[in-house]
C-alpha cells in the first residue's frame, strides 16, 4: 500500500473536544466463558481505574478505515447519534474513516411510531421526528450509505401498538389486526423514506433484531410473538421483501451469534417464499466481543453461516478488554492485546471476503471512541478518552506494526 511509505511516527499530542453523550440502549445478555446465558447479572465487575497510556508513538497520516476496506470491496461503518453531527471532532473522525452509517436509536420503533397520529388514523402511523430527519439530511450531505436499524424488535418498541385502539388500557389486539399493523408499518417506513428522498441511500435494513435466545427458543417477551404467533418472523420478512426495493438487502441481526449458530443456521432457511426463494438477503453479526473470546470459535460461526450463501455483515463491532465476567483495566499490555485482537479478527474476515468464501460487503463498528460507547467502562473501541487512536485503531486498519504486536 503506497500510503504506508508516508506514515509519520510522532505522538498525537493534542486532544480535541469529545462528542456528545451516547444515547441509551438496552444491553443484551452476555455469555459466560464456558456456556451461554440468557439473563445478564445485575452487577458487572468494574475495571480498576488506570490512566490511558499516552507514550506510544503513533502515526498521524494513516489512511482512513474506508480506504482500507474499499480495497476489499467493503464499506466501513459506524453508529451515529444526533449529538455527533454538531461536534467537529466527531464529524471529522467519521468523514475520515467511515462511509456507512447506522442510526444508534433514531430509526428504532419508539422513534418513528406516532401514537397520536395512529389513534387518529386507526392505523399504525410512521412519522420521523426532528432528530431523525436532521440525521438523514446530514448523511445525505456527507455522502453516507445507510443501514436501517431496526423494524421488528422486542425492545424499544412501544407497548401501545399491540393494544386495541392503540391504548394500553384496552385488550391486546388479535393476530389479524397485528399482521395488518405490521404490514402497514413496514410499508410506510419504506414509502416515507422514498417520499423524503432518502431511500436510495440505504443498502441494507435490519428487518428483525434479536429474536432468538441462546437455548434455541424464540424470545418469549416479544409482543410480536405473543400477538401474532410463531410465524411473525416469516411475515416480517415477507412484508419487507414485498415493499423494500431490490437494492436494499434485508437482514436478520443478533448478538451472541457464536452461541446461536445452529439456531440461526436452521432459522434463516425457513425464510423462503412459495417458490423456495429466500426472503432474506443477509445475517448481521453484532460482534460484541471480548479480547479473551476464542477467535477460532468465532470464525467457525462465520464459516458455517456463510455456507448458506447469504451475505454476512458485522453490524455492531466492539471488543472489550478481558471477558464478560472479568473486565480488565486499560493498561498498556491489555490495550496491546486488544489491538492484536482487532487485527486478527478483521484480517481473518478480509481474507475470507477476498477468497469469496464469505459474502461480506460492510463492517460496522458500534462507535469509534471509548467515552461514547454503551460499554464505555470496558474500553472497547478505537480512540481513547482523550480522542487519541489506540492500538485497536491500527489493528482495524491492518497496520500490524502499530497494532500492539511485539517489535
């Protein structure tokens, strides 16, 4: 790569203003080291307070993530919150590194479904709020491709949509009513994006999010499951396939994918129409990982699900220090290990994409700065709390000599 000849190895000494605070989102259950669990404990060990190392020379003229991934015909993505679009450092960092955006919260059901309008229309009404509209326009202005996230989810979905008259004081609506509401909701989402001139920015959409548990059962608390029944997942993809344009890939998205691989392998094969054609285009791996997670096991999950012939995307990548039951502090040694993990994970994925054994056209990080992360105390991302790039940043860029490996 020509850009490597021009790398400078000086310390990035100035820290810039941080982005706005992250939006809240539900934290999914994590597995133990030896087996998957379905309920997270109420208390999580906190890392000891350790200053971020700042004495490691880093180059300032490395390429952006999007240039590196483009060499493998892939987009580089990050999530976006509304506060970021008015912050200079966030905007500069995003534009340098990423060409794909996933809204952190602003396209989730609770952000786009309007109760008052639904009651007036006697139909489930989609209406974008001010933040959603401003973020869509920002992405358009900055030439960002978009992943839609998400339509059908048990979380961040208002309960009123499941009741007669869109009022929780009333009984739950019946199966046929809820199927009609689901179809209308999905149809309106794509129609509204089109009418506003944003639909062509989307290359993928998470139709269903986190519907399966690690024990192989459907998530029981889903109100879509309770009101429609076991086939709600098939109907969600049927409606999305009916109303989404062909250029938008339709995804099922989930976490702890390495503990659900057989479940997901069997499930996606049920998502076919009457002609045996897939209603689904891809599987999203959230990839909320830890530096002590076994990479060979993870690649085995990638290889198994890639064998179905569907696209695979990492949709929410972050890598915390240590393990879920034992978080480690941000010491020099642990940050080096993190940089190596990012390098090895992404190197393995790029090799598979280049070889054609995995159909992967995008990789999305769930943020870029530790201080903005939903798992901030676990130091999972690419820039530290002073906005200085970490070993993990260079690991993701595939610059091995700067990713924390021994010289």
